[in-house]
C-alpha cells in the first residue's frame, strides 16, 4: 500500500512538472506569434514604402536600397510576394521572384525616366 502511494505521488509530481513545461511552451509560442506579427507589419511597411517610392519617383539610391532590402528578406527565407507576405518560405517562390523582377524593372524604368 505504501508503494502505491509513493508511485501515485511520483506521478503527481511528474504531472505538475509537465504542466509547468506546457505553460512555458505556450508562453514561448505566444511570444513567437507576437514577434511574427510585428515582423509582418514591418515587412508590410517596407513594401508600402517601396510602392510609394516607386510612385513618387524618388531617387535611384532609395529604390536600390529598397530592392536590396527585399532581396535580403527573400534570401533570409521570407515571402515578399503579396500572396504570402511575411510567411516563412521553405522553397523558392515564383511569385516572390516575379515580384523582385517587377520591382527591379520599375526601378530601371524610373531611372531611365529621370535621365
């Protein structure tokens, strides 16, 4: 009888530890979700800013910097296309590559239009 009580007590202790670990994992997931949302907002702001720069006919250096920023984000594994913007990318995305190509073409048109 004493042995059963000890086993039950050990199981209760393990359950308590598991609950604490689960709470820590949930907290970490909440933090990561918030960070993900913040990064998505940042990426969205960069995309909007790039659009504004392209429409406002800003200087070549600014457009090149925005193009480099988008390319860097893409190389770091994030989608930059409007369809999956800010989501983690596991393989090449034709939409992202097309978006990069289009922004490069707009940049070249802007520069040739200013000359």
